[in-house]
C-alpha cells in the first residue's frame, strides 16, 4: 500500500518536502552556500568512483556522474549511472562517507538516477 502511495505523488509533491515557505533571504543564501560546499566536496571525492543508495530495502550501486544544485535552496542532486534500467522513484538513503543520508530518488533515462538531498540535514 505504501508503494502505491509513493507512485501517486507527483514530481513537485516529492520535491516539496525540501521546500520551506518561511525562509528569509539570509537563510536561503546560507542554504545555497551549504549545498554548493557539499557539491564541491562530493565532486572531488567521488569523481571516477561509485556510490550506493538504499531503495526499497535493496542497496543499489552506481557510477558517480556529477552533483548539481537542486530546485530548492539548500538542496543538491547526485547523479548516478546504474548498469540496469531499474526504475527508482521515491524515498531512499544515499550512502555518503559511510553515513546514510535521507534522500529522494528520481529515475531518468538510460540508467541515470538523480538523488535529491538536503544539505542542511
């Protein structure tokens, strides 16, 4: 039943979990800076390496492609290439430096998976 509910959420509903309607410009600037620092760190550490994430009680490993700024201040997206055409859409845990970080997986095409993460968690 929970899997069905996850499938019914639209793209904007899933990403709205990262949005805060009460942030002032100073807080937004701080969150943007935090995300940019994480992106720089991740790009340097995982270039030409693999990352894994836990999705529906399964660990999936992918090749790191890049990290980019997210749609909301303080978020970023880690882009991975997985060897299968598996569809992963919904909550997951990204494994960064031995730590599981709450995230949201979104499947692209040709084995590309985007994993949205909040830099402030």
